[in-house]
């Protein structure tokens, strides 16, 4: 069975990708350059050691097929009878010398079924490769989005620090005028120091995320930027279209191949239960008369009971189990897909609520609170709380969008299909 060359995660190659840099053919980009998702996926597909091992596995399976294609070799037999006896047989004058060439003929289509089993083993390796490829690309996508996530958080904390610095400047001006206490200044100083400490921590996390991403293609993560953003939410794929695509997914096809392999193993066990026929033709020489004669030989084991009956029973049970496992796997895939789709829909609704409802209210609260502070009607604590509310909602939006893209990756990993064609963006996410 020839499995299709499924292009997993193809949607994301289109989703967040921008024109490829000139260094796309190397395993490691030059330092201080940016990368995009398409480049990262190509490097993982080409250099990930898990995928690089599969050509060796296929060669092993092809070697097993070559072995299965071999027929039994002919047998050459030489015998001398009636020698070293007594009286007339003492000196070898009555010896009978035979030279016999025999060939075993396999019955029960053994060779055909061996080849069929070997072909299925090759198909299984191909199915395993498609699943491994899907897993590697999915993990690369997850790690890539983790870098995007860490970059988004770094930008978020930088915006927060800028706003807190501006607020601190205003509070100090009012403190010098005697309008507020020095404790209010200290409070804003502490808030700013906490933001700067978090910024340093997020920078360290970004370095780790880049290293983990580059490890997918055995390189060092010294690139400067991973391009892309979470600013444009992807569309939700149609549920029925996703279900219809499952029979072409690598995991579905792998389950089909596993069922075919168990069936091929059963047929091979049944074929091996048939006795083979051996035919021989030779020449016999009679020393006493100096005559020669042809010798014909035919033999076959008397199989009163099938010598492979235990293997057949075991293979039959394994085949029945494989059929049930195929049904279970299909149902599990369908349920997993539906659960993942529900999670994706929930995350998108939450992100939209944050963007359309909560964040505008938080911005308005901050403006109103800042204006009230300027007029002396609002305390520093209220102003700081309004800032914290906005920052918290911004962080929630980043988290929700990151989870949404990760969930879409899970859907693509299940189906092996491109699910979205959203436009790419060079712009970094900028929240107001």
C-alpha cells in the first residue's frame, strides 16, 4: 500500500510565513537574523534525527522483501550403496552409485504471501514515517509558537514598563509639589522594579525557547527574531470537513496498514501450514553390470495434523484484535478531533471577548482613573490598580491566543491537512 505524501502543517506554512530569507538552504541561519515558520519546518524535516533514521528502516524492510522473494535452492545428493559389505559386496564390485538433483516446490502460495507480508511491512514503515514527520512538524510548530509567545510577552512587559515609568514621573512631580506622599512614589517605584525584573526573566525564557526550537534541527538558537504574531485569529475549520478528512490522515492510514499487516501475517501462517513437494531426478550406476539408469524421486511430509496450527490460531486472534483496534482507533480519532475543535472554538470566543469587550473597558477605566488622578480625585493606589487590570487582561489575551494557535496545531496533527490559509504578517503585535 502506497501512502500519500501528506503535507502536515501546511496551513501554518502559509499562516504566519513571510518571504524566505536568503539563508533558507542552510541548517543554521546566520546570527542576528530572523527566521520564519516555513524555514523552521523545512529544517526540522530535513535535519531532525528522528526522521533521518527512517531511510535505514525502509532499507531494512526492503532487504526483508528481497529475502522473501527467494525460492528454495535445488539440492544435489550423491550416494553409494552396497559397499564395504561381505562376500560379493566386499570389494565394491556390486556398488550402486547415485547422483540426484532435487527441487522443493513450495505449495500454498508461500512465496507470494511472503512478498505480500514484506510489502505490508514496507507500507507500515512509510506510515510510521508519516506519523513521525507529522509529530516532528507539530512539535516544531509548538516550539516556534512558544518563541512567538515569549516575544509577545517581552513586548507586553516593555509596554507595561513604559506606562509605569510615565506614571512614576507624574507621581514624583506631584510629590515635589507636596500633593502626594512619598509612600505613593515608593509604591510606583516598586511596581516599575517588578516589571523590569519580569522583563529580564522573560528575556531568559526567550533564549531558552529559541534554543529548544533550534534543537529540532540540531542547531543553536542564535537567531534574533521569529517572525509572526497572534494578532489575527484564524478561522474555525468546518467540523464535517474535518471528519471527512480523517480517512486520509496519516494516523488513520497507519491503523489501516496495521490491520492489513495482521491479515497478511495470518495468510502467511496459513500458507506455511501447507506441506511442500520435493521432486528429484538423477542417475544411478550399477558397477556389477556397468549399466546406468535414471532415478525419479518425489516426497512430501505426511501432515496428519497441520504443523502450523498454533501459529495460525495465534495469527487469527491477532488479526481479530487488529480489526477491533482499528475501529477503536478510528473512534478515538473522531472524538479527539471533536474535543480539540470544541476547545478551539472556546479559545477563540474567549479571545474575541477579551479584544472586543474587556480590553476596551479596561482602557477606558485607565483613562478615567488617570484623569481623576490629575485632578486629585483618585488615589495612586486606584491608578495603579487600573493599570494592573489592563496589563492583566493584555496578558490573558496573549495567553489565550497562544493556546488557540497551539490547539489549531493539534487539529492539523490529527487530520494531517492544511486547515487555514490566513494571511501572514510582518507586523509585531501592538496592543493599545
